[in-house]
C-alpha cells in the first residue's frame, strides 16, 4: 500500500448494539421481551435473559421460563430503518470524539421517537397531530409525552454519572431533541421542529437545580452564570 493509498483509505466504524431487534421493536426498558422468528428467539432483552430466555430458544420454552414474556415478531426491515438514525447520530459526534480520543457510548433511551409502527405516507399528518396533542400515539407507537419522559430521565442519569460537571456531547434524532427542548421552553412547537436545520446544535446547562437552554438554533444565546 502506498502512502497516498493509506491516506485515502476509508474509515470503518463497527457498531454493536446489544439486543437491537428488541430495541427496534419498541420494547420498553425493563420489560421481559423477545423477538421471535421461525418459532425461535432471535434476540431477548436483559430482563428476559435474567429468566433464562436466550437466542435460539423455542417460543414455547421461552414462555415457560418467563410467563410474562412479551413476544415480538422479527422484522429485518424495521431493524434497518430504526438503525439509520443511530448511524446518523454516531456520525455527528464521532469527529469530535476522535479528536479528543473518546469513545462513543450508545444510550438506547436517546433513540428516535417511534411516530408510527411502520412506514406510512401520511406520517407528516401524524407528526402534526402529535405536536398538537402530547398524548397522541398510534397503537405500537410512542406519544410525545412518553418520549419526553425517557429522554429527561436519561439527561438526569447523565447528570448523576457526571456529578463533577464537565461537558458532554449528546447526539439524537431531531424529533426527540425538539421534545427535550419543549420541556424547558414551552414555545417549541411543530413549526420550530420543522425549521430545525440538520445538524442542529443546542447548548444546555444544569445550574444545580435544573436544566436550562443556553443557546442554539432558534434561541437567543444566554451568558453562562458565574
């Protein structure tokens, strides 16, 4: 390999997401759930594995070991569609992580908000209605309020993990980011979300009492407190 070939060699990023089919299927954290194909378990959640449900196990045996097990049908297309936002989020933060020699950590609760259980041509109508009604959700999908709760719980968890402060670079999907911002700024609405550029960067700080939006697209920059 020549020097020029080494410079031009593509960078390959390998991402491993444990139990991704379960996450993509929309199983709630802590729920014993398993994705099944051809009558056998393809993937199982942590709660399901605690009861002995593991990949390769037959459906009936899985239900015997874990009577409360939630069975989910396997859908390779769904796994791929749900993973695309993860890749975009990783690509957004990876250059900064590389420069600082940091690892990118995947946090499932920052996943894309499931607006519809499957691809649908009228998704924009559902999005508009979901912004008008935070509890609106199709069967098998996630309401805005539910998405906000898991995202805010994740932000609070990060706060606990980093009690000494510091800076964190967090990447997610635009819909979820807009919902997070709405918690602090009620004026964030459907129009704000649609006007969000890609990528968009927002500055949040925790003042010891709660989170504050300090700046970003659509906001006036706020001077940090001393």
